[in-house]
């Protein structure tokens, strides 16, 4: 049977790279040829329907198509993703159990909890990034605040009577608001709600002055005019809201917050399997339909190498530790 040119090229790249690392050609080919030969489970530490769940299901479908076996998403919500990661850590490191990871449950949790049942770096082998996303600073559509500077002026004027909503304490949204408060030198109140739906309702009802929230659930409200997006938190504008400036370009040049999602495997998973998954994920996120679907979810689809993913995790863990300590959030 002839191997398509693209598949042959990808196979050669993987094999040559791993051989260069000292892994035998026969060992590499055996792993690449045989994996996967049965369904692969992806454990997700969040409930169905959220942005993370939806993005990994898109990738799982692509992996099923390209690798010829079902990649099955298994939702195991609990303790902000800690329960799922603990399950994945205890799984056999054979490539048939993968862990959906996020900045929240891997880079932030070490600074939010006194102890964890696993070490995000030592107990897992990174596979790849799958996407990055930021948040939007929003106000009611009828608000007199149209720009970041107008919002800051209003916040300084109202002081303790200015309220910003986010989801729960310790979330990326909450920490984004704390960082904004610190960077802008504001003395305001940050009010945590249980869900994104509650945050959006509070903004629409005028119960709060502003909020930090993920972009996906906001797009329809922004389009209808119920909510106005003042700025986004990432370094670059989000392609789905091209007219909304970043916070950094709006006057707070030192401000930038970005979160991410990715895949990891239990520590000790064969490098050839990690490499095969990494290539397949790279193809999946580059597909035009993936890019479109991710954009609708407020996510920018992108991948990286296992080494780059490990470095991103280390760097972000240190960065979030600084943010959390400055916010004075005690460890649980």
C-alpha cells in the first residue's frame, strides 16, 4: 500500500528527529506503526459545554480522523480540574490516557493550594498547546464608559462604590481583575460570582459597573448591544472582535493576560507516542475549520512542541505566583 507523500514526510521527520535524540529507529517505527490500536481517553476536569470542553472535543474529532482510532472525551469535573489530573497521573503511561490541561489547573493551582496530589511538571509529559485565549473587560451597553480611560476615571471617582464582577476567587478572570486593579492603581471592589452566566446577568442588570469574562459567551451580547466590550486582555487584538482594542494599547502598557489549553500525558509515556500526537495536534489546529470553530469560542488555535509547552508551563507558573501573591489570595 502506498503511503501518501505528506504522511511519508511527516513519518520521516518524526523518525529522524527521535533517532537524533538517541532513540533506536526500530523502536521508533514500532511505536509509530502500532499506536493507537484502540480508543484513547482524554480526561477533562470540567463539565460539558464549557469553552475548554468544546475545544478539546474539536481536537479529539480531528485526532480520531487522522490517527484512525476514537479519541474519547471523559468529563471528570471537581476541585478546579485537580480530580481529573490526579486520575490521569495514576493512569498507565502508554498513550491511551491523556489529560486536558489549562493554565488554571496547572499553572495557577500550585500558588492557590497548600498542597497538590501531583506535580504539574514532574508527573506529566507535555504533548502540545492547543489554543490560547484572553478575556474582555465589559460594561453595560448603555453605560457612559466607552474607553478604558473613561472606565479608569469613573473607577477613581467612585472608589469603593465601583464594582467589577468575575467568576470565582482564584479564576483567571478574577486574577485578571486583580492585576488590572493593581496596574491601574485603583481602590475598587472585585465581586466573585459562581458562573459566567451570573456575571453577564449582573452586567446587563446594572448590578456592577464592569466585569472580566471569557469572550465566547459575550459575542452575541456585544453584537446585540446589550454589552459593550471596552478592551481585551491579550497582547494582540482578538480576531473575532477586531474593533476592540487591547488594554495595553489603551493606556496600560504593562498589562497583558493570556490563558491557554493543552494536552499532557502521564510521566513516562514513550517519546515516540508523544511525538506522533504532537504532529497530529499540529495538523489539527492548523486546519481552517478548526481555526473557524475556535474563533467562535473566543480561542486562537495554535500548537507548540513538547519542550516549548513545558517551558510555557514553568514560565506561567512563576508569573501567576507573582500575581496571586500580589493579590493577597491565601492558599487553601
